[in-house]
C-alpha cells in the first residue's frame, strides 16, 4: 500500500496550515508513537475512568486494573463491559486530597470538580471522595505498577492524596491542562513529582484549541 514519508506529510501539513492561517485558523500536527510498548506493567491504577482508557487496554490487556471513577453515569458501562473483559476492580468514588462528600459537575459524559471556561457543565451531583492511599490501602500491588490520572484539572489534588501509592508506582501518566482550567501551573506537578523521584519521560499526546496547546498526556518514570 502506498505510504507517504513523514517528511512529505509535514510538507503537506505546512501548506494546509498556511492556507488556514489566512482565515485566522490554526492547524497542528504531531507524529504518534507508542511510548508504552517497552514498559513491563503488572497493575494499572486508572483514576478518572469514564468509558475506559483505550491506549492502556491496547498496550496492557493482561494487566490487573484498579478503576477509580466517581460519576455514576459510567458505572453501568464499566461493570458490564470493562469488569467482564479485564482482570479489574471498580472503586465508585473520587480520588483527591480530602475525605467525605464533594459536589461534581456532570453533563453529556463529561465530569469535573471544576467549572470549565471552554464549555458549561450545568448539572451538579454529590460524590464520595477519598485519598488514593486510603482507597488502595487493602490492595496488593506486586510487580510493576502504572498510575494514570485524568481528572479534568484535579490532577494535583489526586497526587497529593497518593503519597504512599506513588512509592509503589513505576510509571505515571498525567493529563496536564495548559488552558481552560486554572487550578495549577504544570510546573507545580513537575516539581511535586520530582520530589517523589519521578522524572519526565515523554509527551504521549497533545490536544489543541484554536489558541494553541490545551492538554498534554505526559509520561513520568521513577528515577
């Protein structure tokens, strides 16, 4: 099958981008690479599951999954699809740096503890919240462990409540927000993780708005 080289794709992309600029539109491009293929992972802690994290399922179909998801909108899918397909366990609560009840915004399959500036989420639900250290206190995490956190701007709070868990984690994938949610500066997460002996490894994926980079999925590894 005919396949264009990466260099040719960049030239084509550059021409389209220059055309769109005339209309004050911006186009971005990156080459996808599977940076997880060389990782050996036994257990995956998925905080912010929603409808599942496909790149993890594809890379680690035989790992044991610990799903942490507070929004009841997703419970049926997780129980009927994910729990039956993967060696996994579901915790129906949010991970953070506090214990008790907390209001969450939820609408059309999106949920967050924070109001978004790029779209409005009007519905409020009350969910249970606990520290990840407490949620996983009775679980056995042997072998190599990966923690994924995608909580729509609440990532730093999740990490603050996971100090003991991080001692057992070898790989970490964090969704870092650059725009639209003003809860932390990405450098705060880099510094927090550096103090926990994690170092930056790769940027897995970039997502954009018309103003530039909005979200980065970043891999950190234990130093």
